[in-house]
């Protein structure tokens, strides 16, 4: 089952209360691909980098089943770079530097073998880039998932709404859901978003978990599921957690080829489990050292978090 991943492959410099990491590997597509690679081995990556990006990371992605034909490498240019500092609560941060570099004029070109992908994950990029990717597909995927952010709501709302019309699954955080709809109640906000085009919505709430909404195509009923976040002693670096969540979720869906509500609920837990690993170390370090038994053990911990026996 092919999974097309579109997004940034980049460098980050991060400061949190637990320390600093300078010029480390980051980017939405990197996190998405690494998380998804534990569930599906046919990942097609579309992004752009400069020739400063480490060959060892590219080799590791290839080893994990990530096809890099769609990764543009611009000689003599620099990769996208972001620097940020997290506040003590780890839920808010200040962006210190954003250097678009090769991303400034990124024009995604899908290799012919990518154009009939069965699952698509559009990582956070300009809506124009996301639209150009969709325009190059030659067949309708089983699932088109999309992530976005408040910046595009502020600066490219019209284009963003056009792309949202074309996707099946949208992932955004709670503040973005409220901004997009003007509704404070997340249930009301979800109803509005599900009328914009997607029939599946995931609203991420950081350390407070995630909400899944599915609009039944037959009777239009909205089904809701809540997944908690894993309580952790320490969160070293939240960067990439949302992308890791999306990669784990969509990777699991691509592996199982099942878009029922019951399986979407499982996928939400798998995504949450992968995100809980991501924050345990800086950059992609934790994601590169996992194995399947560790992931399954974490899934069981999630099961224990929410399981209870009803009193008879």
C-alpha cells in the first residue's frame, strides 16, 4: 500500500527547559515518514533540500522503505531552517528564525510512479503547494489526509479552503479549529469543518490528547472518539510531535486498509503512541531507535489508560 508524503525536510535549532539542540534534522515530512515507516514500507517522499542535508539521514530513510525519487536536491543551496524556543509549559514557543532557503520557490514534481498513490499525507506547507500535488495525481486515492496551520488561515484562507474541499481527513489543533470556524466549542467547530469537505477530522490538543470526528456518509451522523495523551515524566522536545502523530496514524491506516470508525479509533491511538515517543528526545533521535515490540508495549499502556469495567 503506497503512502505519498509531502512536506518539509529541514534543519531545526531548538531550545527547551531541558537543553538545546543546534542544526538538527527536522521537517514535517521527515517526522511523518519515520513514524509511518514502522507500519508501511512503501512511502513516497516529495520535498526539497539543499546539498547541505546529511547523506546519512537520507540513507537511513531509504533503508526504512522511503522512496526518495520525489526529493529534489538543489546544488549549492541551503535546506529550510527553523529555530525556536519553548516556554516552561512546553505548550507554547517563540519562533526565532525562519529561513525558507530552497523552500521559497519549491515546485513539487511527482514522479510517474507516485501519481497513483493509494494514500496521501499532505504535511503542513502552503496550500498552493498542496494543491499542485493533488493536481498531479492520476487516480483518486483511498485517503487524502492534510495538515495545516493558523498562518495559512491568516494569509491564504481562500486557497486553504479550496484544498480542504478536496481532502478526506484534516488534522489541526484546537486553536486552529476555533480560528477556522469562529466557534469556541470544538464539537460545533468540528461540525462546521466537516461541512467544508472532509468527512474525517482530528483535532489535536497537545498534552491533552486528540479528538476524532467522523461524519457518516449515509446518515450524516457525526461519531466522536477521544484519545488521551500518554502521561510522561519528562517532555524533552515537542517539535515534530504533531507530524509524528499524523505519520503514525496514516501509516497504520495504509497498512490496515480499513477506514471504518473502529479502525480510525485504533489509528488515533497508534498516532498518539508514536507522538509520545517523539517528545522523549530531541529531533528525530527517538524515532530512529524504536522497534515494533516497544511500540506495541506503548499501545498496551494506552489501552490501560482508558479501559475500565462498568459496575454491574
